[in-house]
C-alpha cells in the first residue's frame, strides 16, 4: 500500500477537521438508504462525523447531517444510527458513568 497524505474531513457535528480515518462516515446509498460506512468505501453521498453521540446529535439538530446527505432522516432511522454509533463507542473505550 502506498502511503499518502492523510485525507482530512470535517465533522458535520462539531465542524472540526480530523483525519478521515478517525471519523465515521454516514452514507446514503443510491437507493436512499442510510447506514454507517465503516469501510469508507460504500458508494453514495457521505457525511463525516466524530465517533461520538454528541457530534451526531449536534449535526442532526443543526440539520447539517440532513444537508450533507441531502435528505430528511426519520426519527426511527436516527435511533438506529445512534444505536450503531453507540456500539462503536463502546468498542473504542470503556464507558464511563459520570452521573452523580
Ligand atoms: Zn465532531
């Protein structure tokens, strides 16, 4: 594999630029289905997000995710995507409970 300059992408949540591989991609397929693209290779229109719920919800609330994907997202679908994101987060690190 050739080494190239790391591609940078902007998170649609916090709008910070990060290396592409640190972000997750949400992709809208030509059939109009949304899914998390873990390989980064799915075809379709994509939006990049940090791996956290906060950026996801910020992006949804500000409608930046919808804008980036050029579609509306149903609340059912949002719940599914949030759930998948949750699994990724758990994968990354032990969850800390910071409720007092
Ligand atoms: Zn972010």
